[in-house]
């Protein structure tokens, strides 16, 4: 019994070590190649067979979900900090959308599978995305109650807009000013201008 228990623990340890090593290699690989890089190439770089890789991560979405877990925790910490420290709902929504924008640019090409996850409920990324959509709606509703966000705006659309802006930043036509410009364009869509801003925009 003792030998069997020891062998079982060793197998579990080896399995966890393999999983951790694959994640470290995949993190580096996706950072270099983008998320469309070959899964087989990841297995080769990690020094494991494709079968070992797919036993741990049956598809690309499962691998991405595991890689994003730490970033999910960081984003959740940002949410808690914003809710506790930012009293102005307009600023809170803007800061949350900025945090989501940073999260979604973890790897080149990441917005595409996240967008797909919102329509494909079976994706391992779907639950993560839906949770962040719900959080976006919470921040949005608070701003709408205060009259600082338009009533017709939906949290789902804000989340999708953030994904779209992240995708556009990587487009060939984008330059160093594009990220801030895209954020400003999106904010001008959901935000109800303050009286001073509105009167200032009419001066000429």
C-alpha cells in the first residue's frame, strides 16, 4: 500500500510539473507568435508529445483559459479596488473598461477567441467572458442611475467594443495614438456629457 501511495503521489506530481511546464512554454510561445501559433509547435518546444499536451489541454481555448487564469485574478482585484476606491460612477466605468482593455491585449490575436466565446457557450473562455460582461453591466448601471451614461447602452456591447478596440490596435493602419483615440471614441458613445463639457463643445 505504501509503495502504491508513493507511486500515485509521484504520478500526480509529475503530471502537475508537466502542466506547469507546458503553461510556461505556451505563455512564451503565444507572446512571441500570437495565439494562432501551432499547438504541435508548443508541444515540441516543451519537449512533450502532442498527446501529453492534449491530455492537459484538449484544445487551444482550454490552454488560453488556463493561461488567462492569473490575469483573470488580477482583473478581479482591479474590479474590487475600483468599487472600493472610486466613488464617481462615470470614472469607475471608465477605469473598469480600461482594465478590461489591458486584460484583452495579453496576447496578439486574443480578441477573436474571446468574441467567439460569447456566442459559443461550450468554449472554456465563455464563463470568463460572461462574468466580465456581468461586471461591466454592474458598473454601467451605476453610471446610468447617476445619469452619466446613456440609458440605451448595454454592458455586453461595451465589452464587445473593448474587444474590437483591442483588435484595431493591432491593425496595420494603427499607430501610437490609436489606442487613446479608440478609447475616447468609445467613451464619447456611452458617456452623457456634463453640462460644462456640453456647453464648451458648442463654443466656436
